[in-house]
């Protein structure tokens, strides 16, 4: 099968005794609420055509409502979170009891954390509600929670190529992880389930484009020089992506959770599995063999990431 060289390592709820709960790990059990939609928060590029059409259509066939929120392809984490709040207000105006599972890709991860920690939603009725009231769970996919050296490099040497990524440098991301910056500090939620899905590659040739090949080398060299695990997905360091409980490691390029790269299994398979695991029905899927192609031994031991100290990679 095409794409068999990409290994998807599944470590879902039944094996959630992972020791690496680096950035705000939660001990809250998975929600039992049924039939809630997935709210997909795109990355720095604003979301691919697949994220707005192919993914929702595919998941609708599987009985899952998948809503992609258009937060644009420009702006800081804060600016995009504010736009997300406006879009969420529209959902609440239609249904005051609206809630969903947040599935946040790439930059969407920090955006969702800021949204949860800082914002308030104003409804047409005049009622104001805490933004966190709509978020039942948070799953992040290939998210730069601790930033990426690629953004630092682009900002310094090729700023015109850093559009949408300028807020994702390691230095700027400190402000979202350090309580010394109260205006932006966005701790990982501890009262809802939080999971992270990590992407990585072994070499630059496995990436899909020039930026990925270049980014892979920049990140690999930067982290190797620091004595850290240099694995990355061409855009984001592997160890920058871990928050809450690490649910899955995926050997694939950064765009795996945003585009149909022609690989199978693909993002909707992972989204479906995570959705059902959040609703407590993963065992049934496993017994039916639906996830068999996703289960493999992890190539990287996330127990050994040693991420308790946020300053580790800065």
C-alpha cells in the first residue's frame, strides 16, 4: 500500500500511562458526551482546501460533524484567537448550548490555548460566556507549543517567507508558556482532556517541498547542537509538539493533518479514532480491526523526552 513507509504509532487511551506529560498534563478522564462536533482550528496557512471540504465530507460519511473555522492566514496567535472567538459567537447565537471537541492543527494549538485561557464570548442576547465553556476537549496535531527554530531563521534571514509564522519563534512562544507574561500566558487546560499528536521524519528527503527539506535541516542541526532530540516534521520540532498526553506519533510530513498527501491511513482515520476514543468507544473500533493499520511500535520513545522544564529548548 502506498505510504507504508510512514509509521503511525498509536498509543490511545487504553495505553495513556505515558510518563511524558510535559506541558500541563491533565488527569481528567475522557468526556462521555456523545455526538458533539469536531471544531477544527487550522494552522498558520489558514487551512487547506482539504481541511475545508475533503475532511468534512469524509468524516460526515462516518457520522461525525467536522467544522473547520476560517481564522485566516495572517496575524499573531492572539489576533487569530480573537477571530476564532467571533466565529464561535456565531455558533452560540445559533445554539446557546453549542460545545465541541477542539482539534487544532499546527499554529491552531497555541491559538486554542489562548482562546481557552483569555477570551470571553459576547452573544447577541447580551449574555457573555467564558470561551472555555465551548471546549469539551483539546487535541493538538503537529502544534508548535514551544515554537520552532525555522520561524526564528525565517524571521531573521528571509522575512518574506515567514508570513504567518513570525509569532511561532521559540522566543515569542515563551510568552504563551511563562506566567511572567500574564497578558499572553496560556497554560494547558487541566480541567478537560488534552492530547497531542506528534509528527516526525528521519531525513529531509521524506518531506514534500523545498521549505520542508530546508526546515528539516535547520531544526535538526539546531537541536543536535543543543544536545536535544533533533527529529522534526520539516516545520516543527518533535519535542515542541507534546502537551497533555501524547496520543500518537506519526511518521509523516508536517502537512499530514492538514492535507491529503496520498498516504493511507490519512488524517480522517486519525480524527475518527480520536473522536471515538474521546467518546469512550475506541475499544469497539480496535476489536473491529478498523485501526489495525495504525497500530505499530513507536519509533521514538516519548517517555524519554524530558520536557518537564519548559526552558529546556529555549
